[in-house]
């Protein structure tokens, strides 16, 4: 059975963020991910992880001005100093939280920018960041994201992400394979799992129902089958990553909304 991590940015939203750790642990999760830790002191988050027996498996590097609509800096010429400062901050948090992976968002492609210049900036920034992360013993992840959810996002396809990873050639630079985004942009999800997991270049998987991004037992993807594919391929190739539950509960933020929607997970767990 895949190892599932609760995404605390989307799940348990009836609770204040620091209290979501306890809620996830109470439902049997042993690992968590979320978008950003930076609004909280690293030692406070580390204490929450320890208190509830949780492992931090992923968070994002600073994305620029999130509230103003920015979604990453890595591809943006002229923002290199800010990008590097963000990576340094992320690595400090990763050390404090014992988190092995940091996701670096590519950013929105400016409408008037030459694609080649953005690509060169992106790959140069990633190569620098991967070297810093390697020195700290961390993996750096890039994620193709669909342009329905984030219009204008620079990186959208699995093949392009893997091409970039191959071109840079850093052993700790990997792809964050979000099956929700993959289905919207490309489809053929099971075959892409079979294609890419054995390469060793997939560092993390995420899931959500398509198209509404609710629980993975809702929508057009048949997740029980995909979980079996992940299990089968992992057994053959030795993949030992986590599957992040990055979805919005269909019941919203009502008390118990996340827990009430976890039947899909309870049926996967052995007695």
C-alpha cells in the first residue's frame, strides 16, 4: 500500500493550522506536507511533529508574493537574488523540520517574455539550488502544474520536467508527480507512473479527484487501480516515496469534514 501524507494546507481546515497536526495524527497519518511553513517558527512546527509522531516529507520554497498572485520565482529573469535567498530560507526550515524534500515552483511566464530566456533562467536557478540542497542533504523537486488551476504556469508536462532533470543532471533534482495535474494536462496516468517511477527521478507523488480536486474516490480517475499500479511498480523498482493527499474535502470546512471523507483511505489500510 502506498504511504500517504496529509496535506495540511488543504485538509483539516476547520482547525487553525498548528492544530492540524494533531487532527492528521488522530486519523492515522504518519506524515504531513503543506505549502509553506514560513508564517510559523521552525521550532514550533518541529515540536508539533514530535508531539504527534509525524514526519515532515515536503514543503515549498518561498514563491515570491503569494498573496499578490506570484507562484514561484525560478523562471523569472531579474529575480535571481530573491530566488536564492528563498532557497536558503527553505533549507534552514528543512534542517529544523528534518524534511528531505523541497518543492520549487517554476513561476508564471510573463506574457511578453521569450520562452528561451525563461527556460535558461529556470535551469540555471535549478542547478544552483540543487547544489545547495545537495550540500544540505535534501532533494529539490519541480512540479508540472495544469494551466486551468494556475494560468500561465511555466511548467506543465511530465516529459518536459523529466527532460529538465536530465539536462541538469543533479542526482537530488527530481519530479513531483501530481496525478491530478497530470490527468488534466495529459491523461494516460497509469502508463506515466509505469514510465517514470522506474527512472528514479520521481521524488514524490500527489493525488486528488479530477476535476473538482476533492477526495480521490470522487471523479474521473480510478484511484484504487492507480494505487495498485504504484504498489506494483514500486515493488519492482524499489521506489519508496510518499503520496501526498493534496485535495479539498468535498464537505468543505465543516467540523470533521476531512475525517468524514477518508473512507477511501480506511479501505486501503490492513486490519
